[in-house]
């Protein structure tokens, strides 16, 4: 079993944060597109705007 190097852990955390940030951005764009769609009920839009 290998020991953990704090530098490697830091790099791994940065990579994870970068991936999470990219996914959040993509999700926000897709949600905005969904909420802009004319067939989405107004009640649905209100719930997501409040969040």
C-alpha cells in the first residue's frame, strides 16, 4: 500500500473541484434552456427560480 503524498492529494482535489465546477456550469446551462422552453409548466419554473 502506497503512502499518500500531500502534493498529489492537493492536485487530486484541484482536479475534482475543476470537474465539479464544469459539471455545475453545464447543469446550469441545461436548466436555463429547459426553463426557457415554452412547454414547461410555470409551477416548475417557479420552484427552480426559488432555488
